[in-house]
C-alpha cells in the first residue's frame, strides 16, 4: 500500500513560521518580563536565550515528525480483483433510463 505525506508543503511552511513566531514571542516575553521584574540584564538575557533555544529545539522536533508523517493512499479496485465495483448507491439505483426520467419529473 502506498503512502502520501500528511501535510502539504504549504502547511509545513506555515508550521515553520509558527515555530519562528513562538520563539520570538518566548524571547520577548522572558526578556522584557525579567527586565521589568528588576533582574539583572545579563541573567535575564541568558534566561531568555535558554528558553528560546528550548522552544526552538521542541519546534524542530515537532517539525521533523510532521515532515515524516504520512497517510495511506486508498487505491481503487483493480480489474483482476473480485467483488462489486462502484459506490453503494449504484447498487440501489435503477439502470432503466425511462424510470429515472419519471422519478426526476415526480421530484
């Protein structure tokens, strides 16, 4: 059974952008929160960089998993296989064209 990627290239590109936005948001939040809280700038800078790298590492891990995710491709029935072909609705519908015309007129 063949498989196809779970996410398109465009969706994967958006996932990369979301990781970047998260990294920037974490850095700014931790840095400005630390500065406003009265901590030393160097300690606040180090803390902001550490949290940002942690988010980036988790994001890259998630992007790697999303990039490798795949879904099975549903293949149709080949000519050599036994069994009914078509949708279940085809089994119920009539092959009589005149009867279908009367049903359409009645509706």
